[in-house]
C-alpha cells in the first residue's frame, strides 16, 4: 500500500541534491542513477494513469450492462 503522506515525483528525484563530501559518492554515478530512477517513475506514472483511465471506462461499461440486465429482468416479469 502506498503511504499518501510521502509523495515523491520524478522531478523531485531529478532535482534532489545529495551534497558533497570528502571521499563521498561519485557525482556522475549518482546523477546517472537519479536519472534512471526518474525515468522509471515517469513510465510507471504514465502506466498507472492509463490503467486508471481504462478501469474507469470498464466500470462505466459494466454499469451500463448491469442497468440493461435490470431493465430486461423487469420487462420479463
């Protein structure tokens, strides 16, 4: 389950500054990894939006079928 209190966007990942330290991480590798994480987050966000849209369409279609079934049952009584 996703914790709604913690919201991180791909842009947040791209802009995060890890700071500098003596004998710290390789800045180029950190930047590369940060870009990869942001790209994956962007792809997953688009995929989630596509699935959400499809789910809404399917729910609407299901509602129509249920309404039609209900009308047919009433007509057959």
